[in-house]
C-alpha cells in the first residue's frame, strides 16, 4: 500500500495550514487515542456483549478521520458493524493493527 492510500498528508497540512507544531500535537493525540483503543479492543474480541466494541471502534475511527488516515478509518468503520463472532472480530482487529503499524512511522515523522 502506498503512502497516499494510508495517510493524506496534504489534507492534514491543509487542515493545519502547514503548522508543524499543530501537526505534531495532532499526531501525539492520535497515538494516545489509538493505543488506548487498541488496548481496549483486544479483550472485547471474545468477551463483549456487543456494546463496547462499536463504541471503541467509533472513537478510533474518528481519530483516524481527523488525521485523514482514511484506510484505517474505513477498517474501523467495517469492524464497528461486525456481529459478535470472535473469529470475525479477531480478523478485523488484525487488519486494523496491520494498518496502524503501516501508518505509525508516517505520523511519527510529524512529531517534534
């Protein structure tokens, strides 16, 4: 997957008027949100009654959308609407983790 598909830096720069300090703050906030969401999602793969899984994914999706990380936002949106089958949730969470792993170094480059 190429960089433009993972993350739209131009859209973020337009949003921040090219302010590197704001971009850095947004990236740092995203990391906190993403790490928290990923940590909360793991136990929900097999033990959620259906209410927390979509809430956490919705939060993560919003954080992704704010940074124009559209691929990850789309993965979160799809996973948000999955039923409670652990195998489906596990596969979705693996896809989300993989996309996050690809995105992370691109955003780390923004942190000052």
